[in-house]
C-alpha cells in the first residue's frame, strides 16, 4: 500500500474526466480522491479538502489542481499551511498524471514530483 494519498481538485467536472481516463489505464486508483469546487464556497472547499485528507490518512498527500492561482489552488494552499506533509502541484496535465500513477510507488517523493512536473512540461509542444 502506498504512503502517498492523492487528491485531484479542479474547476467544474474536469477532475472526473481525468478519473475516467486514468481508471481505464490503471484500474481503480486507491488512495486517490477526485474533487470539484463546483457549488462550494471558499470555506466549504477548504473544509472538504481537510475532510478528504483525513479520510486518506496517509503519510504524504499530493494535491493536483488545474490552475495555479485559481480558487482550487488558493484553498489547497491554505490547507497546506497547516500540514507539512502536503505537496501541491498546480497546472497538471494528462502526461504528468500518467507519470505520477505509473511511478508513485516506485520512486522517492522528491524524484517523483520532479519527474511529474518535467513530464507535464514535455507534454506541451507545438508541432
């Protein structure tokens, strides 16, 4: 069992689109929660994040949010301030999530995060 819990938090229903794609590739993603900010105030979103983090009950939590300065990132940043075991990745894409779920139990947290961010950047090209 992984020591890393994962939350994918996005605007609208985007997280659930990623969930469908990733579960086709990897099967059921244990220790992973997909969330939306839809219909939630800022305080409600922060409270929901804390609730889900507590449910995961993991040594390390990585929160992926879709937009670096959006409401999801702001809420996650507030929650992160109270928990040193939370890492926040802003602006993810499908290549970065594929890298993450492929290697999350095989690499150190630091190495994993570096590779996730690098693969996200490499996945954006003009052709």
